[in-house]
C-alpha cells in the first residue's frame, strides 16, 4: 500500500498544466519520429535531449519518456504499413502485421498493435509500481552464465519452435552470427573481420541491416511483382476499433503470456528484443492452426507487440534501479538523468521520490493519452496506403536512407543498407527466413561475450550453466525447446498430442 | 543561485574573450566526440560540458554530443583522424589514445591530432563487495588462498583496467581471472551481484553502489589520497580511502581526460577552443562535476600539454609492453 500512496504522490507532482502540455508535445513528437523509418526512439530522444537541459528534471523526463512512448506507438505504424521495423523489437510485428495490411486490414492491424502495446506497458507499469524493490534484486542475480542461458533460450526457441525448415533457420542464424562478429571483440580486445577497413571497425549496425533486409527488399519485391500497396479497405472508423476490442477477451491467454514474457525478459537487461520474438513464437506454437501465422493473423500482431512493450517498459526499471540501460533509448535517457544531476542507482528510489514516482505516474498517463492519440489518427496513417506506390516507394527509400545514415552519421551505412536490401531479396526468393538472421545479428555479440566470460570465470567448465537453480532451469528449458520437434514426435507416437496434431492438419 | 553563476560566467567570458580571439569562432554546430558508450564516464563529462557551455552562453553555436563508442572507441579515433582540417569536432580523449594503437594495431597516432587541453585526471580504486574482505591485506590473502582465482571485473580487454590487474598480480603474487565487460557500469553491478570478487573502477563508475553500501573501496591507485573531504557515504569521504602504497601495494595509475581537435586546423581555431575549455573549467558545473566524480582538476595546454602527453604516452607504452599487451 505504500506504493499506492507514493503513486498518488506521483500523480500530484504530474498534474500541473505545464507538465501535461509537455506530455502532449512529447507524444506528438514521438509519434512523428516513430513514423519515419529508422529514425526511431533513440535518435528522437537524443536530438531533443538538449532542449530539456533548462527544465527541471521531472518535467524533462516526463517529456522525454513521452517521446519514447510516442515513438514506440509510431514504430508499429511503419512495421505494419511498409514492413520496415523502426526498432529491433518491432521486427516480429511485421510478420503478420504487414500481410494484414496487404489484405486491406491495415486499420485492424494498427488498432491491434496500439491496443496490445498499451496492455503490455500497462502490465509492466503495474509490475514496476508494486514490485520495484524485489525486481532490482532479481536483476542482480544475472551474471555471465545467466545472460548466456537467456540468449541460448531465445536461439533455441527459434530453431525448435519455428515452422520453417530447420536447416534453413540454422543457416540463416549462422550467417547472422558470423556478421555479428565483425568489428572489435571486447573479450580479446582484437579486431575481427575488418580487413583493414576503418568503416568496418564499428561492426555492422543492427538497425542498418534491418532497414535494408526488410524495407529495401520489400520495395524490390513489390517492384518486381508490379504490386501496388493495397489499401482500399483502409478507411476505418470507430467501428473497426470497437470490433477489435470486442474480440480482445478471446486472446486473453496470448496477451497474458506475452505480458509475462515481456516483463520477465525486460528486467534482464537487453532482453527486450528477445521478448518480442519469443512472444510471437510461443503464440504460434500454442495456436490451433500454426500454419496461418505469417499470413496475416491478428494474434501475430498481439503477441509480439504486447511482449515488446511490456519489456520496453520494464527495461526502464534496471535503468533506474541499477543504472543498466536495457535499450538504446534507455541508454540516452540515462545520459539525460546524469545531466540533471540524478544518478541512477539503488539510492534513486530513496533520495528522489518525486522524480521516480512522477516518472512512473507519467507512464500511466502517457500510455493512456498516447493510445487515444494514435487511435484517433489511425485513419490518417492508414490513408498513406491509398497513395500510389510509384509515389510512396521513392519516399520510403529516401527515408530509409536518412534513417540508416542518422544512426551513426556514416555514408557507408547507406551502402550497407542497400547491400542488405539485396540479401533480404535473395533470402525471400529462396524461401529462407530472415528473422533468425536478424536475431543472431542483434544477440550474437552479447551471447558470445556472455559465453566467453562464463568460461573465463569457470576456468572452461561447462557445468557453470547448471551451477544454480536459475541458470540451470533456463539452460535446461533451452535444450528442451531445441529438441522440441523430436520430443513432440515422441509424445505424438505415445498418443499424447494426438488431438493437436489432427486439428493442425 | 542561477543568476550569480550566470553573471560570473558572463563576466569571465567578457574578460577573456575580447583580446584573445577576435579572429575565429565556429560557424557550424560543434560536435563533442565521445569515444565510449552512452552513460559512461566520457559521455557524462561531455554532457556536463554541453550543459556548462549552453547555460553560461560560452559559445554562439550549439554544441552536440556524438557517441562514437564503436570498436571500444576506435571508431571515434578514426573519425577524428578522417576529419582533418574540420574545426567543428572536438574529441574527449582518455588513455585509449595510447593503448588502442598498441593492442589492436589501430592505425592512429595522437600526434596527428591538434591538442587543445588536458581538463582532468581520473583515479582508479580497488573495490570489493561490501560482504568481502575489509582491507587490502585481507583481500590479497583471501585471493591467494582461494581455490579458484578471484574474478576481477573491468572495462574492455588490454586496457587500463586490465593493465592494473596485471600489475596487482605482479605486486601481490595473487592470481585473478580478468573479466572484460562492456562498461564500468556493468562491472559495478556485476560486483554488487557477487558475480565478480572485485573491480578497479573509476570513482564515478562505482559512486552510486558505494553510497548504497553495496561495495567497499579498498585503496586508490595514486601516490596521494583523493583530496575531497566531504562525506560521500554516511561515514566516509573520498579522502578516507587509503592509497594502495600505504597499504603495501605500490601500484599507481592516473588517466587523462583531454580535448583534441582534428589535425591541420589553424592556430586561431585552436586558440578558440583553448579559451572555451578554459572558461568551462571556471564554471560551477565543472567544479561540481569534479567533486562529485572525484576527478583531479588540472588544466594544461600548449607546450605543457604536449610534454605531459609525451611522458604519459611513454609510461603507458612501457606498462602495456610489460603486461604483454602489445600486438606483434
């Protein structure tokens, strides 16, 4: 109940006209940067950070975090309409969101995305409100072996639960792992695969790759097939929104499962990306007709969006409580906190109550206001689809290029993006899944570092991955998931999963 | 409070600016290049300077912080090298300018850049978990007696933290397994979570967990104690931490924080930035920051700076060679 009182105090701090206006401004700016592919949350927050130097910390963080919420909502728009994920965790949203848009169900997909984002963050904020002290001590339990186990779990769930041919998933993942190795190796302090090029020093940026793999390759495919973006039925009204909401209770298991995965992975630093993929894969695994995923199923939007936003929100907790940013945007917010003289750490919750609870209260308000704001503007965004493809395509390419350039201010990244566009095109043509490739590119480095640090610490003993209950159960779960097809077949023979197998055929 | 600070800032600005550089000032936004990730010590310092310059109106053009922490900071070095003649980029450098070219064979030499000023010196402290040994002697004894080597967390491989670990091994005879993390913040939380036994973080990197009573400073790697005497925790100030030499482990290392322009800029451009950063060191923001992060204030420029850099380079080179970290 103490948390409740503090939260009320937070609302009291927040409810001044000045803060509310800043909140709206932040949300609108955020949606705007979110809609531009590649610009996204981190860049938006970084660009606007200096504006807040003269504000008091609470107003400043409220405005910045609202830019963040806005960008999160906005990021779903490009994923669904153009198959271009703005943030790493929007990748899984494209799997079903984009097909839905192509079938003329863009408005439905957008509504689903916004609603599930809202639900995901709401669950996470509730968690933060009531469990903050406990969670930060949970996050401290994560050393190198635990981190590696989580990454392993993500990789294994992809191979074991994915519906694509296993060998293709593994090939795609291995290529991603290979490219993730380019650049400086933290553990040995040596350069790898840079071939003396200064441009390759910093490695291959994940977002640059994603913009190319998904955005540019999509444009290439559409050009080849002479398809227009089909958006005739995108004219929506309150009716579509309400009909999606009416169906919500049907998907409560998916929503709850994804929220849980999101919160769990969000508080383990860096887990937000893994969460969206895992949420999607599990929804697919437990669905009655897994084959229909990837072809425009609304659950395929609900699952990753809920998980991503639950984790994106709960990722702020380790940032505040431990000073470990869980995402790029959180890292920039962290920089902001320091400028305002607030040092994230265990004492922040004790010494700066106003600030912390003001921020938490702003998560509630920002999400509600944000949801209303994006829902009322859905028709505007959906109408982009009615513009002729010939006019939209060049604009998308240009904004992709700007996005790729802006990440590191490097011209080389634009060439890299185009290169990845071709790679993505080839992958799609030969029916190799792109998702494992992207996943490996994001997590490859961290997984490798975590593994090698575990090995240094244990003196090369693999038993370290079963050295305590936490790491042991995650590792075991990972191996079970990897071998799931075999286990499934075995159980099927005994007759346990007969029912699901027949219904799935 | 604000007004007097601004007034002082403006007054010093007037006094210093008039005769010194009538010649040149930036015509484009100026970029502070950070050779580390978001939230690290360099980033924090860059943001402090950004705020100090903006709040005190030290420059007409806006100033932006640009993070180039890729490849353990090598990205920033190459970026500065390729920016020859561009007076709108300033690098906030630290010991990586000596170490990276040696360990990873990065084709970079700080002599190709234009030195502006040394603005601070950063300390290193030996820390352990607050549940661990209480003194350096107990710590060393425990490390020697341990069945598996003590784990020492640090930032990056073959860099200052790693060098210090090697010298700690040499002076004490204890063995450590060094775990290179991506940032000092990560090394701090890993120590708190008991995943490592110790680290050699800068004061700023462990400040918050120290205040929360989760870690204990054992000794500072300098010939004298840190000068700040106001209480940081309930019972201790920075000055209460003994030097490692006092505790019988004679290992010393200080790390520079210095500003550089790209090569081939004009003397007028260089002079502008020397003045600018001199004015920054006069601001309240700078002084607060130095005390809070327990940095040693210093301001070197011109010949003094070059002499300092040459000596520092030689010291780092011999340390790296002795530790066996120089790539063949």
